[in-house]
C-alpha cells in the first residue's frame, strides 16, 4: 500500500498528515506539482534483474512515453539484498539531490521511500509496484532503499544532462524517518 506522510521541516518526527488512499495521495501531491497515479505494471520482474531485462519487459511503455511525451533518457534502478554495492548505493541515494529534467518514475517491483523537499515541507511517499510519479525538474528529493533493498524503478528524463543528480549538500534527509523506521 502506498503511503504519503507530510512533515513540516521543523517537526521531522511527527507528520502533519498521513494518507493511504491513492486519490488523496494524488490530490495532495498535485497541489505541489507532482503527479501520482497507479499504473498497471503487468509484467513480472524481480528486484535485481538487469537493466536490459527490465527495459525489455517494459519496452512498449517506455517507447510510448518517449514518443508521445519527448522523453529521451531512461535509467533503471534494480536492487535486491544481494547487490554487491547495496550499502554504498543506498547511502548515495539518501543524500538530497535535484535533477534539471522532469522525471517519470515507475515502480515495477518492490518498494522504496521517496522524499520530496518542497519549501518548508517534506513529503515522503512509500512507493510500491504500480506507483508512477511525475516529478518536476529542479525539485529536491532523495530515495531510501531500506536496509534490505528490493526495488525496480524505471526513470525517464527529457534530457540526458537533466538526469544527472546534483547533490544539494543538505543533510535534511537524515532527519526524517527512513523506509525501515
């Protein structure tokens, strides 16, 4: 089940709002310019699958987004507990960053916690299979894989250079509950 928690930056231990209904999550995120929808990820793919396997499984949808919406760059995050660099990868994703291009992020398997830092608020979204987010360019965010990662996420960007994460230098992400907290 997807869960959205909304925190004020001054109170990272106590959310102002906790939502579990997809329509409520979508409406709250839409107020901040973030799209959220449930998308039928019908192809079965396992966390830890190679990027090539994930791309092949979702090629039709990827091609559709690229053709219809002008996305040009695709990245795959596929991690399970056996990933050899899981700790280093998890630590790097937990640092707040921005990207210069808008992003579509589809969760094809597993789960992860996406943190969005918007003005004086933090929106954490527990994302699971079937969740699709549309994140505007320049929005500060981080991603928590958890202690035993299991996730497959496909990200599409409008430009290759826009897909490059620019770490903000803020340690805000460490102050908020993570996936396993």
